[in-house]
């Protein structure tokens, strides 16, 4: 009886998770591009390393540089997020000494810094000239083919 209950709860959880993913894919247009990597898979995509990214960049002369630029843009945005969080959180703590206010300022500073860093990176690396979404899509296809040996 316990096995039936655990398989029933597992089935319910799987159904809930599948419905949750479908809900967000329908409502967030950018997720439709990654539907085959989110919904249509039984198992998650295996993790990759920096050397795998470098191998792809060397193999694909068209999409490789776009993927590399997009990865560099994320590093710039993360740096902006850290700077924004620390500066706004620090200023808030310095002048108010309110823990909840400093925590909210820390979160807001992280979001503002990420947004500003993303904009700076987009212009600095001229990402508006590149199709970074297609580069990521091609990389994921390449990675799945390399790790699983099948074409999706």
C-alpha cells in the first residue's frame, strides 16, 4: 500500500510540474524558443563546462563568437548587479540603520545594477548586431548531439 501511495504522489508531483512548466511556456514568449529543452525532455540536459563552450566556439565560426559575446555580457551584468547591490545596500544601511530597508535596497540595487550592466554590455560588445538567442539554441543542439549522440 505504501508503494502505491508513493507512486501516486510521485505521479501527482510529475503532473503538477509538467502543468507548471506548460503554464509558464504559454505566458512567457521567450520560453517558447526553449520549449524543446524544457518540456519535451524526460531528463535534464547534462551540465557543460567552460572547455565545452570553448570547443563549440572553435567549431562554429558563425554562432560561436555570438555565444562568447553573450557569455561575456552576462559577466558584465553580474558585476553591475554586485556593484549596484553593495552600493545601494551600503548607502541605505549608512543612513537608515534599518535591516529590512537595507535588505530591500540590496535587492533593488542588484536588479538595477543587472539592468544597467546588461545595457552597458549590449552596447560595449555590440550585441544588437548579433543573434544571441539563435547562438544559444545552436549551442544547446550541439551539446545534446554531442552528449547523447542523437539529433533533436
